C-alpha cells in the first residue's frame, strides 16, 4: 500500500521530522534493517578476529590492508551514480503513475453523450465503461503481482464480474500469442459506434469525443506494457547496485578500528561500534533502496502502486457515473450570488 | 500566504540581496530559527561540560571523540542528496501549481457559447461555472487544511453560497465511499448538454468546446487528488531529513573547540561561538526547509498555495464573466491606426 | 534590452571568447563590478589594519582567526546550491518566454477566416486583434516596470491608440478588484461570435479555430500573471543569496595574506592583491547574478525581456496581417520546378 | 534482445541484488570484461618490468613518475562528465522509444471507422494498416542493422508479404534520392480518402480520425530518421570516451604498487593485484558502457530495441484487429453489478 | 555538415572508441587543437624563462608564485559550471532541432485533401507547399550564415525558383520593418481558403486539417526566430567561457615543473612536457567547445544544422508528394496474409 504522509508534512514545523521518522511501513528503517544487521555481524566477526585471533605480525598486515583500502575508498563514485540514477528512476516512476489509468473521464463522457433512460441505453453505457475497466484488469494481471494473485485465472475475473461468461468465450476465440488486452477496448469502440448508429449518441462529433477518451486510457495502459517490455537497460541498475554493495564490502575492512600502538593509521579512539560507518551505510543503502523501490512500482513493496485498489475505485466510480449520475443535474434556480 | 518578492528582484542591483533578506514571513530565518536555537543550546551545554566538568583524562577522551567524528563527517553525503531531492520536489511543486485550477477559460467559453439574455440562459451560464467552482471547493476541502478550516462541513459550503440546499440533497443521495468531487462536474456537463438541446448553445461543436474546458479543469483537480494519494515514496524525504539532522547531531560533538594544549586537533583559536558551523547549519537546514515547504504545498506554511484566495478569485471572476461580461463588446469603430 | 550575441557565437572559433567578453551591456563585468569594488576596498582596509595597526600579539590572534576561517570555508556548499538553483531558474525563465505572447497566429487566422472587403469586415478583423494586443498591454503594465513607465495610466494606453475612449468607458464599468486584463479578451470572443452570426465567418468550425488561437494567447498571458502571483518560494533565492554573500564575507578574513614569519599558515608569497580570490568572487558572484537576472525577467536588467518592443512588434504585425495581408495571394502560375 | 528484469526487481528484497547480478546477457560484466582483461594484462606487464627488469635508478624514476601521475589523476573530471552525459543520453533514449512506432491505435481506428463486411471493405482495412507497417519496415531497414539483415533487399520485403509485387513496381516508379519511406504512408492516406468517397467511412470527421492516427505514427517514424540524421554532436561522446580511456591509461602507471623501501610513496602493502583500481575500472568503464549502449539503440547490443520483434508484433496485431476483431462486440447483457 | 557516427556506435564493442576517435571533422581534436597549441607555446616560453633566464632569487619568487596559484586553483568551479551549463545548452539545442521545420506533413495533407487532376488543382497544391518552403528559406537567410551565403539577396531566391518574379513584387509591396517571413505563409493560407471555395477541398473540416499543418510548421519557424531574438542571457556563456580560460591562464604558472632542489613544492619528477595538464586542457576546453558548438547551431561549425540540405530535401520531397504522389495508391488486392 502506498504510504501517505502528506498530512504530516503539510506544514513545516521543527518536529515534522519526527512524525516522518516514526513511521515503519515503507520506511527507510524497514528497507535497510536486514542488510545493516548482516553488515554489522560481519564487521563484528572481522573485528574480533583482528583483535584476538591474529598474532602481531598478522595484525600488522591486517592494519596495512585496512589503510590501503580506506585511502582508496573514494575510487568508487557512489554520490554521482546514486544522484543521477535516482533522478532517472524518479522521472520514470512519475511518468508511469501518470499513465496508470484513471477512468474518470471515460465515465463522464459516456454519461454525457450516450443518451436515454431505456434499459438498452443503460446497457450501452455500463458495458462501454466496464470493458475499459476489464482491459485494465487484464493489463494489471500481466504486470502487477498483487493483481495476478487476486485474479490468478481468467475465470476469477469472470467470477468477480468484470467479464461475463459469453464475453470470455468471445475473448478466447481470438487466437493470438501476444497480450490480448486490446480486445475489450475494441468491444468498447464497437459499442460506441453502434450507439451512434442507433441514435443513442446524437452526433458524430460526440461519438468521437467518447472514443477519444477511451483511446487515451488505452494508450496509457499500452505504454505501461511497453515500458514493462523495455525497462532501463539492466546494466544501469546493476552498476549502481554493485557499486553500493562493493563499497560497503570494502568498508568491512577499511573501517575497522586500528588499535596497535605503533600503527600509522591508529584510530583516534576505539569505540568498538563503527558509528559513523553505520550512518553512512544507512544513507547510501537507503538511497539505493529508494531507487530499487521505484524501479518497478508494480511489485509488492510498501510503496508500490496499489493496482487492486485502483481497479476497485475505477469500477465503482465509473458505474455510478453512468448510472446514478446520468442526467441528474439539480433543478435550475437562482444562485445566492444573484444580484 | 504566498510571499511575493518579484518586485524586489525585478532588476538586479547590488542591494537586491538586502531587500530580500530583510523579509521575515516565509523567510529562511523564520524557517530555521527554532532548530538553530536548540542546536546552539545543546552545543553550549556540551561545551561547558567539556571545559569545566571533565577531568583531564576525560577531556582527552572527549577530544579524541571529537577528532574521530570530525574527520568522518564527510561520510554523510548531504550535498548530493539535497541537490537532487530539492530538484525533484521543485518539479513536483511546479506541476501541482500548473494543475491547481484557474477557472478563467471555463468562464470565457460559457459566456461566449451559452447564448441568450433570458433568465433561463443566465441561470445556465451561472450554474455551469458555479458547479465547477463548487467541485474545486470540495477538492480543496480534502487536501488543504486552510480550506478545510474555512469549510469544516458541507453546510458551511452551502452557507457560503457555493452550493444550494436542493443541490446538497441531490449530492447526499449519491452513496459512494470515495471522494465525490466529480458529482458537480457531472451536473455541469448535464447542464451543458441541456443547454445545447434547448438551443442556447447553437452548435454541437460549440458544446464540445465548453465541455472540453470543464474537462481540462476537472482533470487538473483529479490529478491534485491523485498526487495526494500517491506522494513521493516516504523513504526519500525520510532519508534526506534523517541525513541532515544526523549530520548536525554529530556536529554537536565534532565541531567543539578543542582547547587542551597537547591535543593534536587543538583548534586554531578559541572563539567560544561556533560561527562557521552556525552558518553551515543555516544553509543546510534551510535548504532542507525549502524541500519541506514545497513537498506539500497545500498546508499552512507561509509560502503554501493560497487555496482560499484562489476560490474567491475564481468564483468572483467567473460570475462576472458570464453575467456582466456577457456579449458586451464595445461598438465597432475605426481604430486610431486606421490608415 | 536583450543582448544578442548569436552572430558572435554562431561558429566556434578560438577567438569567439574574446568577442563575447568584450561586450559590456548585460555582461558579467557590469553585473559584478560594484560588489567587487566594495569587497576589494574592505579587503584592503582589513589588510592595512593587519599589517600596520596591530601589535604582534594582535597579529597572532588575527592570523589564527584567518586560519580558522580558511580551513572551514568549505562548510558553505556554494557549488551545489548555485548549480541546482540556476538550473531551476533557467527552466522557469525558458517557460516564461514561451508563454509571453507572440500574436502572429491570431493575426493569420483572423485574416484567413473573417472574410469580406467591406469596412465592417475590416473593423471586425482589426478590432479582434487589437483587443488581444490591448490585453497584453494591460498584463505587461502590471508585471513589467518598463511597460508601466511607458503607460503609467490607462489614459496613456488610450492615447497610444491601443484602446479607444468608448472602450475605456466600457472597461471602467466593470467593477472588479482583481486584474481585469481578461475583459478585452472577452470582447474579442464576442466579436468573433458576432462575425460568425453575420456570416463574415463562414463556418462554426472556422470560428472555433480563431477563438482557439485567442484562447491560447490568453492562457499564456494568464500564466504570466499566475507565475507573478506565486514565485519560487522566497526561501530558496534567499538561501542562495545569503550563502554567496556570507561566503565572501568570511573570505575577507580567510583570504588575507599572512606575513608573519612564524605563522603556521604563512602565505607562500605576499602579492598584496588577492588575485585568486578575486577570480573566485567574479565567478561565484557572477553565477548568482545569472540567477538573479533570470529570476524575474520583467524588470529592467539589460537582459530582461523587452516587453515594449514586443508590444510594438505585435500591434504592427497583426494590423498588417489582417489589413494589407488580407486575401492577397499572388496569381496562380506554373512554378519553375514544373516538369 | 532487450533484457527484462522487471520481475526480479518488482519487490525490493535484500537478495534482489544477487538476482540482478547473476544475469550475463546485457550485463555490466559482459560489457567490461574484455577491456578489463586487456587493462589487467598491461598492468601486469608494467608491474613485472618495474619489479624485475629495472635497475634501482630506473626504479626510482619509475616511482616518481607513478607519484606524479597519481597525484594528478583528479585533473580528469570523470564523475561530472559521466553523470551529465549519461543523463542526456538516457533522455534521448527514452524519447526514441516513445516514437518508435506502436501501431495499435491505427488498427483500432481503422477497424472502428472503415465499415462493411464485403471483401472490398476488408481489403481497404487490411491495406491501410499494412501500408503503415510496410513504412515502418522501410524505416527500420535504414537505421537498424538487425532489420537490414532480415530484409537485405526490397525483394525480401516483398517475399515476406509486407509489400506486394505490383506495389513494389509503383514504389520503384518514384525517382527520389532521399529515403522513400513516406510513399506507403501516402498510399494509406489515399485509401482512407477513397474509402470515405465510397461511403465505407461514414463521415468526414471519422476519416480525419483515422488519418490522424496514421499521421502520428508517421511523424514518430520520421523523427526516428531525423534523429538518425542529426545525432548528439560527435564531440560530446568523443570527449567522454576519451576521458574514461585516458584516465585508465594513466592509471596503468599511477596505480602501480611501489615496493622500494625508500620511496616516499611506498604503498601501504603489496597485494600484487590492483583490487581497488579494478573496482574503479568496472564502475567507470561500466558507466560509460551504459551511455554507449543507449547512444544508438538500433544496433545489436543485448539491450537495443528489438525492431524485428516489433515489426512482427505490429503486423500480427493490426491484421487481427481489422479482420477478426472487426465489429464483434459481445451481445449486450446486464452485467453482474446491475442493481 | 552534421557528422554522422550512428553506425559506428550502433553496437558497443571495445574498439567502438577508436572508430569514434579517429574522426577529425567535428571532432574534439579539431576543436581544441589551436587553443592547445597556443597554450603549450606559452607554457614552454614561461618554462624556458624560469629555467634559464631567472637568477636563483627570482626563481625562488617564481616558485612561490607557482605554489600559491597551484594550491588555489580549486577556487574556480569548472566542473559544476560546465556540467550544468552544458545541460542547459543541450536542452535548448534539442528543442531547436525539433522545431527546425520538416515539411513532410504539409505535403501529405495537401496531397490528400486538395483534390483534382486539373492544372489548376496541381497549381494550388504546388503553390501551397512551395510558399511554406519559401518562408523557411526566408527565415534561414536571417539566422543561418550558410543559407545567407547561398541566397545573399532576394533575387537569388527568385533565381533558384523558390519565389517567382510576380510574387517578389507582391512581397516587396509590404512595407514592414521587421522580418516578413510570415507573408508567404499568409499566401499559403489564402490559397487553402480559395481551394475550399472552389471545391478542390471538399469539406471545411479538411481545409482546417491542411491549415493546421501549415500553422504548426510556421509556429516552429517563428520560435526559431524568437529564440534567435532572445538567447540565453549573455552573462551565462560569458561566465563559463571566462572561467575556463582564466583557469588555464593561471595553470600556465601553477603547473610549471619546479626544479630547484630546495623548493617545498619541487615536482616529483621533471618531465618537461606538462602531460597531465595537457589532458586536463583537452577535457575541459573540449567540454566548453561542446557547449559553444551547440549554443548557436545555425553557424558554420562542422556539427551545426545543415539548413541548406534541409531546404533542398524539403522542396524536393514536398513537390514529389503533391505531384507524382497524388492519389496513386496501388490497386486493391488481397494481401499475402489473407487467410
């Protein structure tokens, strides 16, 4: 579920921070806790070995390796990579959200232009919008794990009422090896055309207005699929992941406290716990987790898009619009500002 | 209230700065003053403890901790995080402003295409635009605290004249668990269609022009809601907030003046007041405050969008457009440039 | 006036630089010269005091303060702040220029679709486009100082011929506390509708084409006003201004030449004039001036938009288009490429 | 083939990394392995020469050269160049993908608006969409090596059924030295017009809707060609490539282990293998490879666009849409949500 | 001429680099060679003076100046300035290319909607598209030096066939002090309207489609002019140019090899040739040259837009489209995929 914190940050106060930080779901804490634990354990093991198991000569060598690594950590350009990569990922994420498919305009246009209070007219309105929503369900089944789990088979889609059995038959007739999510859209277009021919839509021009909204909705969903087909080249996330993890792998050595009196790189003070490196771990690893969480927002991370909730909202809203909302403007009266 | 400083910066002069800096409302001074005070007090306490309460051995340890922290402060990548995060937030803020809903075009189109000087025609024009503005009020009530405070209940909206009692009844009839801000838009669409059927709008094509402006306005408001539903994943602001605050928490230690004669890291001179760190605090904390203030611009910060003022402007302007402004072009005369 | 240098840089040559650098108007030299002079004078005063007025003990203290400041200058993150802030400002500036209002398309469409060689037809065409330009004048009076100075009162607008006296009366009838720049647009829309009713425009569809161009022009100008109402939150420019100025304030101390033989931080050589710091001052202060000049491009900086020139160009071009340019295509002949 | 890893990253888990890193095709490993091998061999040779072939005096000189180079490596600004260049390239790559040409909307519109179940109507529908796809094949032959290999001559295009022999004749009649990919589009436009004249398309307005989709598709493909004609100026990729390679060329010297006891820059410890420099090599070279792979996505890199698969998908889908999908909406029934 | 290297980089191979680097035209080598030569000569002269002409005392002073400069070079923030400035310039360049004017859609629409095989119809089609191309020629004459050289006077435009003598007369009649490139567009619009009145265009709606394409083309060209009028404020490129050149001016001193035995800053080894500074010069100066080349892409740099080639391509293609391509779709036949 998306984590909503807008209320908490709506007004900037000194304690705004703490309200934000105390959240757990979707938080940075939850994202890095496991990695951090593993890293600290490994750090501890190395530390114990260095302090107790090694003889002075081995300690010497160990200390030199530490010095060698520490002074060369800057070779790994984490800052720049993370900064630019996260920017690219945030842009993609924002775009995906914009085309994810809010069906409102289809509902409003269908309700405005497909006229009539007969049962037939109602069926036209309801089916046009239901087919659009059905297509969204079909697309989400392919890309979102949560929706797939909710609708493991087409029969569950039928059972949930998004599709009717005779529609499923027609759907199955189409033999086609790629995704068939466009089929319900074609049905919706056909119904629009029929409604025009039957006079339920009273002008060619109006018909095109309705068809246009369906087309926009469809094009958005099609691009969701297209972006699923061609993600950011794998090399780029690989590179960033690898850089962050390698950096902290090297840190396991490079950030050890050096305690020998005669070592050049003796640490100023021996605190046993690598407090500053832990902070660094949280910030860099957390930054990478931001990218990881936004790279594919159709998964099951706390902050991924809630496809199932969107489906429910869309079908409920759109049926209400074309049915209860159809042609029910209040009576015309003089408003309160009438001079 | 948004702080306007355009006049002050319209022409770049050396003293432009000072005009800007002397503002208090919405200023960086106001944003960081409390945090800075707390930080300085804590710094002072630590400083006094170090100088007076510790014995030489403890001072030694303290000084080493200071040295340890100071040399590792660069582990926290504030610059990059703030730079990229603020950029992402500024982009989002700009986009939100662009869709916040200026109703002008609806007013102008309704006044141009819904014809007639009869009372009925006036009512059509006034109601179409009022319903759009009503929808904006409903949306702002959900996302802006100031508007919520102004209109705590639907009855206050009715009392203010944006909605009439018989409209509220119709509105309440709709049973729907999500936001119902689209209902007035559907009324507006219905009225447009009716106006066309009654001949007040003289062409299908004109009707679509009016409907199109309403649709654009609605789509903008819908996205305001959608962005409220799915903010930037919480991890990202958490990360940045945490980094800035942790940095200065560590600074409390790391930036202490070291006064022992024999300390390696004895500060060049003992000024008691951490002048340079204070500057750094102002700049980094202020930079973060910029992000915090822009993250949700519907709150009550000095610089947040003035939703209430926008509502007032919209309703006043739009009623004037469709009423006093209706079909009142001046008489045609030869202009002064006529050859 | 905008400074044009496109010709100078159209082809990249080694001496391209010098052509650019020799300009004074709008130049970086002009932008920083005053600040630099003040800074150098202050620097000189401090330098003289240090070298002549202080006794050895005071010099010692002074030198330590210098050392203290110099080693902590990096606390102020000028690079990142300026880089990201200037990028945000450049984007905004570019957008503002794109919507500033070039009237060409209105002229061309009015000339194509409002037909007839009668005086009435000419008046329709001329008035439609003049009203649009009048609206631009009204908007520019509110936001641009130069235009305000050119048209201090509405009467001067009338005197200049953009508005006629009977139009001003009609304009003044509208009682409205906000900006009334939309009134002439509404007149233009009304004239378009009338022209359609009188058959000067021969199709509903053509009428909408003309109306659409007017609407685009109006929407651009409206956003100019909207952006004037809600600038970038004041905190952000404050922050950057403050950072740059504070930095160089600290530099007054931190960059003094240290001349005592026994000082740790004795400068390598005593050049008296702080040559490198001067360069730094020019670059950072100049970079900030770029942002300052572009933050509000409607002022009187050398490089601000030339609103007055734009008004003159628009009114001249558009009257020529609808009058002399009306329906005067050359005779049809076979062109030279005719096979 | 594009490498799909969306499933692997859909939910962020600690081991997400390892799933990503274990891929070989399109991976960073594959991208840098050869360069890294060459670099390591050269490094080894230099290392052996230094340790064994040089006499002490020569070693001395070598060590000084190493020191000289190492302390000046930061002169080469890899971080900034790569960060900004990769951002520019990613933006271009994203844009190219968006206009690459998904034909779905043409199919849907042709199926909705070109009416009739006669053979003639079918032929109109099929030919309109086939001509669009043919144009895509012609464009891809010019810019994608894989498509060129699949269709080395026009005759192979004919053989594959995208073009018919009598169409090829007509195509060859046009004598034109530039690319002729627009010819099939003109055929498609002509067919649309004819279909309107014959009444298969029942309204001017519908005809324009179909024509508009074809125009959008064509414009996208035209820009693919235009961007092929004018790439990012060669200087920019040259600069970045050169910087990365020069950097590591200098590193061959600068990163040698210094083993002489008396050398100032004696390495802390002699590990023989340049472990940290190897990591740096992987990250920087890999980052550049990301840019290189995305600079021209129509080549044969693992992650380049799959033009051939797109052609197959398009032709299959679009013929199915206009044929099997034509006017086959399921029977109207009450849906399950019917109250 | 634009340098095309897409083929070379289409597939990423280790030797891709070398193919890129071996190009000379438009290359980084060509861009910096002259500046580099001058810089090296000045460096050599200074070096010779220091080594031979100065007495030990002067050498001492010289060495201190070198040390002073070298340790303060970082005051000049080249990295950030170049990174952000080049990004801004690349964005502008990309935008300019997108609106430069590809005439294809005008040709296709004119050929589809202006019907008839009479000579009159042909003349309408040919003249409409020729006038658009003529306008492009007029615009390019104003902004591109190459096009200006090709068409130094209007008579040369007439001689080349883009304009006919009787059209030039009509053109010269218009007395107007600004650019008159919009005149041919107005002719094109007039012809479109006439064609509609004569029934060559068979629907108001079709007429608007043609007019719309012309308008888009015109608006693009108008913005080319507008951006020529208001470039990026001169201060910004001045700043960047100045920073780069000043940096390397200081480097002439700061990067001298110090050879005195007793100098603190004695260089590790005396290589005579400043190899690392040369590399730095190439990269920074080259980066600036990228910006310089893209700042005004209408000049005569190797990589500037080829306006003349575009004019030739446009006129050839568009005449072919409206003439040979008019209404010549192949006969309808069953395609090969017919089931």
